[in-house]
């Protein structure tokens, strides 16, 4: 019996303020549903962050209901948990879908999937996340950061190993990862711990191809299916951005370009102008020049075509703000950082300063 493991779909993410990006995130979820139906999986397991924030629009809700209905018509249940981005105080969106018969909200009560009991744990905060105890051999779904994925992760693999589960499917970390044969934790029946990864690039750091996992519940075998996503092109600080764009003009059409700026040869305006001429969707410039070479500190905000960010950045650059204030401002106005995440992101930044 095979299931499809997905998560971190972030529907509603209007990355860089672009409607095209909002559609991309919705389209990625539609692809996931199409794969699930084509592969005749026994269930889709969604490990949280279905939505990018707590307030999906009517459009997003309607698109999601449509996608979930397709799955239901194919006789495939969607089993989900709630992630940090979409988590609300009271009733969750997932509960609403469950009421409509379009999803199952996994919990401490088992959901029987063939021979396997499936349990779920909603996002439980960053400070401390103890996995719930489940009967030996079951499947547990969580939305947490594992210490093996990021050293400051709140969920410890060692604790997971003692929770009884044989399979642990995770969301929250946006890269696909697999841990197997956890022999170091001798007392454990734990066979597989895995992150499925996000379905569209939610941040520039997500450079690997996006995809979903097909997992055989009996053997633990895992296969990947790649998704077709927006093309992101990275220009390293060793390369001249203007020459790179000129050399591969075709590739830059509709693409998002990330330029790591290594020298001061070209102004951001010039890079932006060339990228626009090549038909790219957006440009983000990340300054990798040594501090001393920066005549005027540029804000680390994205420069999008046709919106106010570059103008605001220009004006702010004229203010006498400290480097830290500029970075905090960057986080607040970064559209890739959801409003509900600003506190956490600023705290991380402040921790780094100490
Ligand atoms: Mn996420």
C-alpha cells in the first residue's frame, strides 16, 4: 500500500508581491493531486502548511476545495495536520474541510489505513515539541523542525525514536530529507523519518528541484516524483550578471533571477533593466560584496518590477539607520516572510547578533 507524502504547499503565498507566484503555488498543489490520482495511492498525507497564512482568500479556499474534491472523487482520502503558518486559535481550515468530507484531521486518535494506524500532531511551537506516544508500528505525522535538519530544531530525533512509530512523515523543513536505519537508537522500531520538502520555492535558498514522495507503507520504500515549478536562475558572484543574462537570454523569460552581487561593476538598476529586457518575472539582488566596498548600504529587500519596494528602499537608504534596523526592516517588508512569522524571524536575527 502506497501513500503520497506532501506538505508545505503554502497556497496563497504571493511571493515578491506577484500574482504569477500566487498561481504557481496553487498550480503546484494541483500537480500533487494529479500525481496522487495517476499513481492510485491509498491516501495523500499532508504534513502541514497547506496555506501560507491563517487568512486564505475566497479564491484560495475555492481552488483548494476544487482540488480536494478531485481527490475525493478518485476515492483517495487526504489526511492532514496543521502547520505553523496556517494555525488558528479556534477552528482550523482543516476542520472545515473535514466537516465537508474533503479531508481527515489526523490526531491522537488513530486513523486506520489498511494495516497501519495513522496519528498526527499539529504544530506545537518552537520551544519544545515532544512527540506523542503511539502504538508500536504506527505512522506519525508532525509539523516540526527536527534537530537533524537544523541544529536549533525543537524536535529531537532521539525522542522520536522512542515514540513507538515505525514511520514518521514530517513537514516544516522545506527540503526533502530521509533518515533510515536509526540503529544508534537501539530501542527503536523506527524505520523511516522523512521530510517531503515544499512544492514551490518559498525562499531563494530552496534551490533543489521540488517534488513529492511516494512511500510504500509495508517496506518503507520511498520514490520521488518531481514537480514542474517556476524556473529560478542563480547568478553567482563570480559571474558578470549583465553578460550572463545576455548569453542565455531565452532562459530568463518568465524566470525569477537571483543575482549574488560580487563586485560593484553594475548598479542594481542596470541589472534589473537587463533582466526586464530579457522578460524575466522578477529579480532579487543579494549583495555579497565585502562591507567596505559598499559605498551606500543597500537594503536587503527584493527589487520587483512595477511595485514600490525599490522606491521605498531608495528612500530608506538615505535615512541614518543602523545595519540592524535595516535588516529588521528587510524582514518586515519581505513578502516571502508571512506576517505571522515576522516575530520569529526577527528573534532569530537578534539571536545571531549575540
Ligand atoms: Mn512551511
